[in-house]
């Protein structure tokens, strides 16, 4: 199963399998698993993806 991860440091995204390292390829920081399915995420256009990432990072900051 593929999962979406978002870097809490720089906001880059990565699609990884269950057994794959989820470190950011841009800044090498740990990434957070996003609460969205792969299928739904790839159905988003660029604007929707950017909005989702922004909202998810804002939610993480509030925790």
C-alpha cells in the first residue's frame, strides 16, 4: 500500500510504501504520514494538493 508523507520542515511530499524510509529527500528531516489515501491525493489537482499540505501542516503546528 502506498502512503503520502509530508515534511514538517519544508513541506515537500513523498509517496512511500509500507517498508520505505520516510525521510525528506529535500532536507533529510523525518516526515509525517498524511491522513489521506493515495488514491484521493493523486486525484487532487496542484492547487488542491497545495491547500491540503498547508492545512495539514497548520494542524500539526496546533497540536
